[in-house]
């Protein structure tokens, strides 16, 4: 079945550590996105990519990094520079990022301990 | 700056009690307006895309409509399984990004 797979579902990080969240899609979509969701707030865009080897910062990119070496993969690294990383992270993809619907993965809940 | 405001923030309905959710937006040239449903601890599930004022789309008990300033998600005779958070998002012309509202939590009691 086609879809977007995020892993792990739950992730615990010690302060000062970098962690990488995985996002894989087999929909042959060109565009991929990372969002952060906090209670009582809308989804906020961290990074997005419309083609392989290219990506742009979203509204809250500080403390995060991404790569897009393959069309199907868009991993997100939460670095130690991110001051408040505890949140629900969502990956999405769309055909071309232009007025086409985005499909989401099931999310990764990151908790700093 | 593109903005999306959803109201009410939360809504409780009895099973069978129809209602509407509102999504007001300000955007520089609307490319598309999107509705999603999100269950607790899960990713949003796509419902509808609307592109121009006057457009309507339906799916089971849900009907989405669009004007130049707002969109409504009408829920007819809701059931408990319709309980979820409903998200509205817009994409401006010339932008690859979606701007989301804060969502509206719907609870349907049996």
C-alpha cells in the first residue's frame, strides 16, 4: 500500500543530544514537508522540499536540519540548539506542492527527558 | 501575512444534531483551501480541497463550502465516530506552503 511512514512513533531524547526522525514515502511525490504540532497551536512548518537535493526553511527552522538525498526520504534532525523540542512531529508529502492535497504520516512524538 | 482562524475552538453536539464549523482566512490570492480531520495521536487525514468561491464538496455527512473570506464545514446528523479535531489550511498563490488554523475539536455524544 502507498503511504507515508514515520518512525519511530515515540522518541525520548536527553538534553544536549541530536536525534533524527525518519520519513519515507512510496507515493512518488515530489514535495515533502515537516511540521511541528503543539497543544492549542496549529501546525507550523519547519522545512519543505520540492525536489531532490533542494529544501527551504519554513517558519520555525531554527534548531532543525534536513536532507533530501532521495525522492522517497526526508529525514529531520532535531539538534541540541532547538530550545524546546518536545512536540508532535508530522511529515507530509504532495504530488508537486502546488494546490494539491498533502498526505500525512502518523507522526513522531518527541519528548526531552 | 496569511492567516487562518477557526471557530469555535471546541464544539459538543448530541448525535444527530447538525452544525457548522467556520474557517475564516486572509490570504494574498487563494490557491486552495484544505480541510483535514485529525484523531488523537495520529496524523491529519485529508478531507477536501476547495479552489474558488461558490465551490462545494461532500463526503458522507460532511459538506464543505467556500466564499471569498471563509469556508464552512457542515456536519449533518453527526455520529460519535465523527468526533475529532478538524483542521483548515490555506495555500496562497505563488506559495508552496500551507498555513493552518489551530483546529476545532468536535465531540459528538451518543
